[in-house]
């Protein structure tokens, strides 16, 4: 299963995972595999398996997933670049465009 770390209780060395299905499952520091407890943060995506424990369901084999980054188009950095692009697209120079507006 996959989900997001909802909250981390650092002093108790445990936390809560909110699954993609909406279920909230606790996990302990000992349930981690492939990561250290101090490297986890709230909002981080993880994969896990649910197992019946002493007090009910709990997550085991908790592994952080790689961060998925959305690629955004690169923003233009200066007014000159915007004007240059507009000149190419419309055929107007900056002065002509300014007078026309």
C-alpha cells in the first residue's frame, strides 16, 4: 500500500500514515526499512504493509518513496526576453508594441 506520513511523534519514536484509501495506520521506528527515523518528515510519501499488532492494525516494512517532482516550464527571467519572444511571435518591436497599446 502507499500513503503519506501524516504526523511524526519524535519523542515516542512512532508516527501515523494516512493511506491513499483514507485509512490512518500507526507505525513504529522498528517498522522502517531502508531509512532512518530522523530522516522522515510529515507529508513524505511511503509504501508500507498493514499487519495486525497488539493494539490493532499497524504499518510494517515502511519505505520512503522517491520524491516526484513536477516539471514546470522555465520562466522568463527578464523583460527583454519577454519582448524578444513577443517580437518573434507577433512581428512587432517593443516600441511599436508600446505605441500600439
